[in-house]
C-alpha cells in the first residue's frame, strides 16, 4: 500500500464563484471529488491544512484518506489551483481510487552511484534531460522514484529509460521509443589558439620589429646630417 496522508472535509451543497469566494473568506478551500463511476461531490477543506500538504510536494503522488463528515474515501489530487500572491491552495480536484485504478503519474528520477561513475571520475558532466518520468501504475502502488545506476557510464554515453530500474507494476507512459534521461558530456577545455592564429601573431610581431628598426635607422641618419651642418 502506498503512503497516505489524511484530510477532513465538509460537504457543500452549492457551487459557483460566489460560494467559492465566501468559503475562502472563511479560510476554507473548495474541492471536488470525482471518478470511480460515482457522482462528483463538492466539499470544502481547511485552507491551512491543504496548503501545508501541497507545499510538501507530494499531493500528486501520495494517496489521501479524505474524511467527508465521517465517510472516508481514498483519493489522489489531480489538479491544484494556487493563489498567485500567497500561494495558498484555491481549489483541488480529487480522483477516487481503488486497488484496480491505473493512472499516469510523474515520478522523479534518482541517478545513483555518481561517485563511482567512470565518466564523472574523468571530469565529465552529467547533463540531465528528464528529472521525472511519467509512469503508468496502480494508484495504490505509486513508486517514490525510479533509479538509474551510473557506475558503468563513460564520457559520451547517453542514459536511456531502458537503463532505469523500473518499479514493480510500473511502466513508462511513453512506449514507442527508448527516450533519453541524461548524458555524460566531455569536460569543457580552454580553447587553444590554432596554428593560423599563432602564425598571424608571429607576422604582426615581425612587422613591429621591422618598423622599430626602420625608425631607429631614420633617426641615426637625421642626427648625422645635423652634425655635418
């Protein structure tokens, strides 16, 4: 069974913008529960509690035991609206789930053994393309993460979804290609001057020396002529 958190909710008979504004003035957040072939139910939640849960960054991947006036439902947050200034939760859509419910959810990628990675030991750079991946899994068995072992990867290698350890009962939502999660790039080096650039600098130096010699010779001749006068 996946990890869970709990929230208490109150049923609300009416919906609409006016009702929502009135609830928010009372520090309550409107929400709706849908799915599982049942009629949607409109509820309200304490704004402080639901906002705290949202900012723990787990509401989209952790099941919630929602107590609606004594009637409990297992739900998963599918959409959350935030206030643009305060970041308080303004509205939540909850999906009813059970052991048979399959969903697509974004799960973080954890690149392990970076200290043992051959390419990174040679000063290569880990260039992460996907920090999370959409997985299809049971709602009651959402994985915390997927792991990729970097030990054997060299500079220039691409790390694919097929290199990840897929949690039991999960599979990538993208099935038509072996997409890239990251790559190990070569270390950046200071650009060295090319042979042509070095040659150009040499020619400029030679021209400078020739100019200095000509100037010196001209000065000696002028001094000699003044002495004769």
